[in-house]
C-alpha cells in the first residue's frame, strides 16, 4: 500500500475540474504499477477503454468472466482489445469448486434461484481476491446511473487502504455516446437491440421507452447492483466522524 495518505479533499476538489483523460493520467502517476481497471465490455465501456489506451495501455484490465456472458460481449471484448491495442486484459474466473457447488445447489440456474449468491461467487469474491496486491482500482461507474452511485467521489479510499478512482463520475450517458461517436469507436452489437446496460445474459433485458438505462438489469427484482461496487466500505474521514458524534451528543 502507499507509504503516505492522500489528501482526498484537496485531490477531489482539483479533479472535479479535470476531464476523464486527465484524471486517468493522475491515477497512473499516483498508483502505477499497482493500478488496475475493471471493465464489463458493455455499451459504454469503449469510452474509458479508449482513454486508458491513450494514456497508458499497460494498465491491467480485469474482466469478470462469469461463464454467463452474451457471445456478443465476448466478441466485442476481442474487437476492442484489438482496436485499442490493450496489452493486459485478464479474465477473472470464480473458484472452480465454489462455482461447481453453486451450480449443483441451484440446479444450474443460480441466477434465477439466488442471484445475489451467484454474483457473490462469480464476481465479488473473484474480484476481491484479484485486487489484493494493488493500491488502486479504476472503473467506469457514473453518478447519473443509479441512486446508489450518485454520491461517489472521483477518488475514494476504502477501509483497508485501497483507493477507488472513477474518471467518468461526472459523465452523463450523452457524454459517453458523444465520445464514442467522436472517436469512431464501435458499439456493442446488442446496443441497437435496446440493451443499454449489459451484464450476464440471464439477468439482462432490453429496456423499454422511458426506462432508466440500467432498468434492464435484474428486471423484475429489487436487485440493482451485482455487488462489486458496494462490497468494500468507503473509509470515513475523521472530520465527518467527529461531526457525527457531536450531533449525536447534542441530541442526547
């Protein structure tokens, strides 16, 4: 881990004024070679992947290979890797014994019978293990995507010392689509069929007119996150904890 603490208040204040490539450049300078990125290779992924290829194509990119992806996603992944010259795209797979037991216990359809556990084993546990040894993790989540994500900061520190960097935090879906068009980046093959956000095929549907962009994920269920962006606790700064304790004492 880093030998010194980062001044996140100052850093976030400065990065809020920066564009995503500049944020990526900051992260590369601050954390390489212990910086990693995750990508779903979904409809919006081309934007951040293109940016990282321009800044530093040596940054490792993790792809959670759950075994349930659309064939189109795998093909799109291969296309972008070739198009951008990405050098370190690494497929992450669940522990074979854990996954085999999951499939037996839930009659080969864990995504129907226990989607939370399916994500936990295929994504959360797998990513958590792979992140060990890195100081920072970068992803393409945006504040406009869901209520859960609307309060993210560009740089956050997790309990345990790992940092999370979200270069696209301030981007809207319109910003993403414009970036893809401006840079002539090919789109995911399923996008034109109504798939705005794409994960595993059993848990992804095309969206309806007027729906938000992630409404096709786990449609009909209360679930809105696979868990990889919520399984680590964001570290609370001392000032906010002090203010919270003062508020509580004043109300006793």
